[in-house]
């Protein structure tokens, strides 16, 4: 009985029908100015990231700052008192040029692991970045961690 109660107290609280579903979709404009300012701020030295013109590309890391507002599922873990970013994985497929991108965000996974310091809850969202013609230029997974 105690094990069953412990298992229930680890269960994440969220709308399970959202798993795998698109939570938000929007169109963003990636301007030459945004690309160049990001490249300068991150210490890039490659001219393809710094010189305005037809050869300008965005550094792949720019996806970390292209957020979609209100795109995260609300997930809580009964044991959690604090949360933090646990990591991102970026999968660039095509060069990013100035222009419009469609971005969709879905809830990819929710799970609990038990480590040395106790239970930890993980929430994984996946963002997909597409050109207006539908070409997927990148995917990014973003993992948040909640713990006691």
C-alpha cells in the first residue's frame, strides 16, 4: 500500500490529451538585424553570420532565442518545489536566411526519474521551424526539470 501511495505522489499533473499535440503555432520574422546582433552577442567571427547581404545566414544557436509565447503545457509534480532548464538539443537541417518562419511547439514527453537526491520530473517540448513553403529547417527539443 505504501509503495502505491508513493507511486501516486510522483504522478505528474497535466492534461494528458496534450501529449504529442501542437500547443502553439505562429509566424516569426528573422531579420538581418536580429541575425547580426545575435552573432555579435555570441562572439561569432564567421562573415556569413555578420555581413548583411544575400549570403547572410543565422548561426544555428539562434533557435534558442526564438521563443513562441504561451507555448508551454502546464505540468506540475506534487513533489516539486523548484524548476530549472535541463537542456536543449538543436537539429538544424537547412541554413536560416532572413525571412519568415512558421514555428510550432508540441508537448513531446513528461516523465519522472529517481536520482540520488530523490524524484525529478521532466517536461520536454519540441519546436519545429518551417519556411513558408513547408520546408523544415530545424527542430529543437527543450527539457525542463522540476525537483524537491
